C-alpha cells in the first residue's frame, strides 16, 4: 500500500529513537511449527487496523459467520502515515495496538529491529504460501516471521480515455500500451503532447508518484545493502539528486503534473474534476481510483510501465505481543492472507496477491474490472509482476530519509513554498540531523 502524507523530521527522528530501543528475539527460531490454537468456544473481539483499501470488509463478515464466537472490529486509517504514527506511539507505550496491525513495506524494516514485540507467525499451516522475497522481508535474522504478506504492487498505467481523445491520442488500451512503451523519456514526451493540446489538465496527478515509481526501480537509493549498511548522504547522492531535478523539471517546468499531493482533499477532488489524465497504478490503487472517481466514465488501464516494470507498495499483517488474544488473532490473520481470501480481496479492491496459489489461479488471471472498461486486470497485473526486475534494498533508515526527500519535492512542486535548490538544501540538512 502507498505511503500517505509525509511527516516532519522531528517526528521521524522520534520514531527512529523509539524503534532503536527494540531488540531481536535472541533465540534461533525453529523450522515451521504448529501454531497455538484458540479456544473455539471463547467469545473474543478482535480489532484489525489497516489503512487505505485492503478489500477486507466483506471478508470480516464471512469470518464471523464461520466463527460465531469471534467479533471483528475494523479500524481503518486514512493513510499509511497515520497508521505508522499510531504504531510507533503505541508500540513504545506497550499498549493500545490492535490485535492485528497492518504494516506497509517501506516501514517494515524499522519494525524488524523490534521483532521481539511481535508474535512469531511461522507455522506449518502457512509454510511456502508466499513468494520467497515477500516472506523473506518479514523474517528477522533469527528466522522469526513477524508478518503475513497481503498484497504486492506491480505497476501499470491507468488513464482517462476521454481525456486522451481530447488530445488526439489513441484511446484503446493496446494502442496506449504501444504509445507508452519505452523509458521515462517516452512517457514524458507523450505527456508534453498531451498538455499542449489539453490546457489546465495534468499529464499525471502528483510529482511524488513519479518519484516513488522511479525510486522503486533503483536497487540502492539511499544506502548500500552490504552486511553493515552504509547510508549515502543526500549531498553526495548523485543519482537521487538527479532524480529530484528530473521530477521537478518535468512536473513544474514542463507542467506535466497536476501539482497535487496524493491523499490530500484536493487530490481526492481531482478525480471528479478531471485534473489529470494518467496515474501510475499498482493493483491496490485500482480500488482507490474507483472509490474517488465514482460516476466518472473513461478510466482504463494499459499493460505498460515506463522503464519496463516496477513494484510500488505492498503490506503485511502483524500480531503485536501486547495483544490479549494472540492465538485467535494469528488464526484470523492467517485466514485473511490465505490464497482464497486474497483472490476475493483482489476482486474487491484490486489488491494483487503475494501468495503463489492465488497468483496461479484462474480467478486472478481471468479477472476483469468493469469500472476500468472491463480491462483484463488480472492478466495485466500478472504481466506487470513478471516485468519487475529490481527489488530495491530498503533498510531501517529508508522511510525516514525518503520522507525528507518527498517533503522537499512537496515544498518545491506542490506547495511552492521554496525553490528547488533551497528545498533540497533543507532536505540535506534534515537528513544529516538524523545522524
């Protein structure tokens, strides 16, 4: 799932300090084992904290019907930032977390430093369920599995066919895929054609979305992936500075961006007001688009992505140790992330499964989405997943540094509260202050 509104540096530093107090489990975890089971007759209420759209609303009702002794209460944060702040605060306090807490992939590495504060979810009933890299990311050095994988985020390009028609561009998804096939320069070039023909409409929604997509195609954006992670200072990070300049040039100078901050009220309204023609869309974004663009016709999705392939986001379900019903919570988390349920979540909100059996299922590969002009979304996202060639290294400091860089983009390209060089200098200073 995608990160929401980026927080300020003081809050970042504070949360890192909290996370640094955590330690590893200390004992070598066993190989797959039998998980503790809950009493099927005990009346329990389980809270599940998520953010954005996981596609779980109908699944909660189904689970309660199958388990009459369980009442599921959902807590949905508006953004991943809100969820993360709540996690850090209550994890440090030692109480107040939900029985099941969703975690976004970009801030999972921080929590891995406090893996002892989460239940070990490894069990023979889930062994081999996920793509190897998905499970590995939630496994600590001692072999403890702290999260069950939900979705992954292979990216395609969503677009408004009616706005394409106004610009004299092809509108059929196969034609659009051919039009955009190539690198980022090709994507920008077509965007320049569009904005020259359709004034006051952005080629894409937000400069931060471009930043996230490009960054997820870089193996080592902010640090090395060596055994002893080496942070690359922003003032010495030439590739990241070049990317920063590229995003601002295309977004501001070439006027390709609608200048919106993702997840903001203005961004939400932009779907209804036709403020942008394309979006870089991982599977989980489909439900967001459909929800915000209800009643708007013309959305479609093309089997293409600038630079070949990219994965943006994806999440996990964790069971904090502070919970009172950990065995029952683990059972619910395991059920929600089972292949059968992940197929249903995908059909509901477009959250693309990370489970092997779900990915191989006819339901996923044959799924079409009515809102997106009956596009073969399952096959498109399967193809996009196969096109992903880079798995970026995201260490414990990734989220904090990226928050600072994203804030710099927001100041210069959305709020217009600072010029690009001053905004970058502020980011460099803030990154240094992290230590």
